[in-house]
C-alpha cells in the first residue's frame, strides 16, 4: 500500500520547466530568470509572455503580444449583466470565478484540445490572451457594479498595470504606483505547483476549457491558507492597530494556536523572496510620500520582527501575502479585492502550466488509502 502524505507534502505532482524555487536559500526563478531581476527590469506583459512561451520575447514579439492584450480588454456586456444580479456583499473572488467560467460560454472551441504533442497552439495562445486581458477588466468592473455605478471602460493607451489602476479609480495612473503594481503583478504571476496551479492542472488534465481551468484555480486561490491570506493580513494589522500592541497580541494568538496571516510556507524555510521585494517597494513608496511609514506598515514591520523570535525556529517567516495587501491599500484597492489582484497576475502562470501540460497530458487520477469499513451487508431500515 502506498504511503499517504497529508497535503501531498514533498510529492511531485508534475514535471515542469516554468518556475523553480529554493526554499532554503529563498530563491525563485521564472524560466531560469531570478524574480528580483524580472521585478526590476521586466513588465507584466513581458513576464506573462516569458511564462507562456518559455523564452524572453524579441521587441516585435512583445509588441504583438502587448497589442493583443490591449485589444482584448473589453468584456461583453452580458458579463456585466450577470454581475448586476450577484449580491454586492458577496466576495469578489466568487464573482471572479463566476465571470471567468461564464466567459467560456462565449468562446467555445475547446474540442480542438487533444492533450498531445499536436496541440492547436493558436487556440491555446488566443484563449490565454483573452483570459489574461479580461481578468483585470472583470476585477475592476466589479468594484463599480457592486457600488451601483457603470464600470470604467479599459483604455488601450495604457499598459496593463496602468490600465488596471485606471479602471479601479478612473484617475490618470500615478507613475510610481503603476510601476509598483507592475512589479507586484510580476511577483505574483507564477509560483511552481501550489494549490491553485495544481487545481488548474487537475481541471486541465480532463481537457476542459481554459475558462474552467482558470475558474478552478480562482476558486482554489481564494481560501485564506492560499491567496486569500493577503486580505486577512490587512484585517489582522488593523485589529492590532499599532506597533506597541504587537507583542501582547501575538502572545495571545500563539497561545490559542491561531494563525498569523502572511506567515509560513510549505516550501520556504526562510523569508519568501517576494515578501522582501514587496516590503522594499512599500518603504520606497512611503519615502516618496514624505517618509511617514504609517501605522499599518509600522505594525507589519513590528509583527514580522516579533514573529521572527517566536516562529523562526519552526521555519515560519513572512510570505508574499504579508506586504502585498498594505501596498494595494495604498493604491486605493479595497481589502476584499486583494486576492482578485493576485488572481489577475497568476492567470499568466496558470495558463502557462495548462499549456505545458497539454503537450503531454494524462488525466489526474490518484489513489487513496481507504480507512473505512470492510464489505458488509445492507441492513433494512426496520432492523436498525
Ligand atoms: C502556508 C501554510 C498553509 C503552510 O502550511 P503547512 O506547510 O501545512 O505548514 P504547517 O501548518 O504544518 O506548519 C508547520 C508548523 O508551523 C506553524 N505555523 C505555520 N504557519 C503558521 C502561521 N501562519 N502562524 C502560526 N504558526 C504557523 C504550525 O502551527 C506548525 O507548528 P507545529 O509544528 O508546532 O504544529 C501555513 O504556514 C499557514 O497557514 N500560513 C498562514 C496562511 C498564509 O499566510 N497563507 C499564504 C501562503 S503563501
């Protein structure tokens, strides 16, 4: 009988050449390129194409892809109509899953998928563009629809990050905020075989449509043990309130074995390299705004320091979600939309894995260790 490993810890579920991490050194690479270099030098558009195609594009290839993304931002009015009937109090990730799944009804064609080497790359690429381009529009649309306003239409003259911010607040995007958003999208675009990417691969292995693949992944990202943690982090920091409250708050939480959101990772046994970069960007932003770090960031810094004393022996350090939320908050994005922004970026990674797997697909069908009763006879209800 095979050994059962809860959470599939350490069990390889795929073979992939998209990204790699070293959890002891705190290193992450996409297609071999360190995340730090990509965050500094690349754009979300270029990184998405790198993930999809496996190599850095030429200037012409990038221009073509960028134009494809810009040309695919508009979402059919039917999707807005669907949104109008969803409860404004519902979670944006549930809306996003609904909207992306519904897109599949407008763009059929998945019958061309064969799960073999002769995959229809045009279909795969075109659907990837459709999804990545529309993710941002849908997330921003919801912000307005749920508040009773018409959505702000996307603008073709802005890059992906600028347009995302513009669609949220209707203002000309601040260059520093747009660059930070761009870098954050890069940092969130891919992360090996985590829970949501695994969900994407499982759905993709049945040769289902890419819209259902991404919808499965969105549903999996939403939970607070995964991407949903970024919302919880800001709620937690607001509850703590000020740096001087950190230590007593932390002691109480740890005494009742509660989670410290944004801390810990299955793979990293040191600080997540993405958290280091996001923290630096947050500091740069606050310095550019006059140097006051603000209570939320100060509280986060104090909490990270206190956690290091208490949780480092368990290999628990800040992860990507620890600093992303406070950055998004500075951009005027409401906390329950933080995970949606994560999903916008991660759609590139999910689709890269979907494409990679399609080249040599086999349906996921693991086994289980049965721990129930052995075979027994049915007892009529009158005799129980
Ligand atoms: C990410 C996470 C789900 C990984 O889970 P995992 O690999 O199954 O790790 P475990 O739950 O087995 O944790 C190992 C130990 O560290 C502790 N630990 C892990 N994360 C912790 C956290 N955020 N707060 C407090 N303790 C934590 C566990 O309690 C456990 O301690 P024990 O050995 O004394 O029982 C987990 O760290 C977590 O829940 N973090 C908070 C949610 C979060 O930020 N998620 C985003 C991840 S990017």
